[in-house]
C-alpha cells in the first residue's frame, strides 16, 4: 500500500471569535500560526450575519445551544483567517486544543486563553473536507492569495514540499 503525500497547499478556516477580538489577543493567536510555519493566505475583519451563521452552523440546526452561540458570534466582529500548509486542518485543530478551555492543555490556544466551553476564543475547521466548505462561506476565491514563503524550507523538508 502506498501512502499519498500530504498536500502542502491544504487550506483551513480559523475564526477568531468575538472574545478574542474583545480581549485584544488576535495578533498573539495569528503569531502562533505564523511561528509554526503556517501561511496566512486570507484575512477578513467582519460582522457575521444570520445568513452566514446559519450556513456555517448548518449541522447544528435545531440544537439547543445554537441560539446562544449565534447571539455570541454576532456580538462583536470576528477575524476570519484562511491558512495554508501541510496537513494544516489537523495541525491547526491540535494547536487550538479541545473545545472546553478548562480541559484544554496548556500550550494550546484554548488552554492558554479560554476557561469556557462557550467562549472558546477560536474556531477551526474539523478536517480538510469541512475546511473547504467553510472557506467558501467566508471567502470568495479571489480573496485568498497564493504566495510562496521564502523561508518554507526552514519549516518543511524538501520532499514534503514537492
């Protein structure tokens, strides 16, 4: 059995939620991704509408927590990020940590910045398939910029980039 090589151009969505904006930790969170070697290819500061939230949280329709979550997500603007890298959806998810900040390990974004299962500072796509769906909700294709990091070979081995 041959394993397929991971795609270094994989992309994922991250939302820096209203609590991250309110607390002024947006830059610190973005810095963590950049220091890891993850490439920022899109960014928007935006107020979320019910239409966007309904599309984003479609799988949670009818669940009792959804109305409160939508109210929270409309409270302040969010920062939507399109990130790119090798296995980026999985890596970013691990960097964010478990949803409940009280149970998230120190060193993860939620472990360092969250004490709640509701105000979790950050959303990240669960996997590459979800990322593709979610990126289309928040970004037009022209809003995602392809570019090459000149220091990519300091983050990845040459055979990982080809």
